[in-house]
């Protein structure tokens, strides 16, 4: 039997030898497992994205290809007040996501955004929950404003829904980051005579800079793409239409798919630019790592000097 096996081994082609090699087998297995998710990612992410860019160059609806208009849709995005002006509405949502509005509840983040919209729709409606609470404190119905129709207060009122929903998520992110800071750094800061503000500035803030950057990116991108609260509660009326609400209306109600695709590409570019600016700013603020690392190095240096002093003291005692 040994002779036929040797003959079979000699008859194997170089390709078969390469194919049956252990290293090749491992590579083939990895490629096989990666193929399915990569194909799905390409089909449902990159291909639609490229088609969206193509559609943005046409004046078309969902059924017909329409006619090629080049960059005219992008020009309309910046010239039409009902489109570009909605970015100003996003500023309300951007400001509402800052840390001063954080609270200690995570449960609202688990609620569907549509459900949150319906909850606050009945909360803000005239004669609803909020009005009833204010009347319990002595306010008359005539003095209570129309929360959803008064353009001076309706956008801050809608932003409150997003703040209520996402404050728990921000709380978990920041608390988790602060709890991960090495307690030895606080001891080193105390030995250096640092006060509370200096501890926060030089230890806590640099140590959680990654979370701060992540939260800024998600807050700004989420603000620019805010959709559920204004769509469900007011349907974008009374000056509450955000960029996404107007884009949805242009795409589905007006059937101007090309213009809507151009709006989506512009929004993606704005988010991309904001992300780059944030990363550059964070690197400017923390150029060579955090000051917490400097405290760690200083602490190690102090421990090393202390150990040297102890060794010298023991040598002196031995000499006596």
C-alpha cells in the first residue's frame, strides 16, 4: 500500500498541494466566513449609496429615470430656504444634547423613537398632560401657550423629547468612562496639591476624551438627522421640520427623488466634515496623550525615587 500512496503524492499537481496546505486551508475558511457579511454589506450599503449618488444627478421620481441635471440638485439644496434653512432647526437638537441636560435614567433610551413621539404628542397637546399639570399649580388655560404651534417654543419643546430619551445613554457612557480612571491618578494629583477643577481638567477630562469625542460625533450626527420627534408630533409643521423631515417630504410626497438624494449626500458630507473637525480639535486639546499619563509617569518616578532612598537608608544602617 505504501507504493501506491507515494505514487499518488507524486501525481498531485502544485495547485492541489497548495490547496491542501494547512495555511491555505485556514485562509480559505476565514474567507468563507467573511464572504457572506461582506457581500451583504456591499449589496445593502455600498451599492445603494452609489445608486443614491447617481440618482442625485437626475430630476426623477421613483418610477422613471427622468433627465440628467448634473449638479443642479445640489445647488437647489443650498438655495432653497425650505431645505437648507432646516439645518438651523438642527441646532436646537445639537444644543439639547450637551452634558448639562444629563439625568440618571436609562430606561427612555430603550423605548422606540416612534413611541416616544406619541407619548410627547399627547403630553404637549392643548389641554393635555403638561397643561393639566400647570393648571394644578394655578395657571389658567388662557395663559398656557400652545406648545406645538408657537414657533418661539415648539422646537425647544421637541428637543426635550430627545433629551429625555438619550440622557440615560449619555449617563452610562460618561459614568463608565469616569469609573475606569485609575484611582492612583487621583492620589498622585492629591500629592501634587491639585484641587477639584485641576483634577477634572488634567485627569478626568483627558481620560474620557475618547468618550467625549464619540458623544460629540453621535450628538451632531443625530441632531442633523433628527426625524422621529418632529415627524410624529407635528409632522414638520409650524417651523419644526428638520432636514430629514423635509427630505422625506420631498422624496415621498413630491416624488423628487433626485433632489432628496442630493440632500442625503450633502448631509453625509456635513457629518463627515464635522467629524474631522472634532477629531482635529481633540488632538489639539490632547496632543501627546492625556495629562493623566503624565501623572502616572510622575507617580512611578516618585515610587522609584522612594525605593532608591530606602535602599540607601538600609545601606547606611548596614554600614553602622
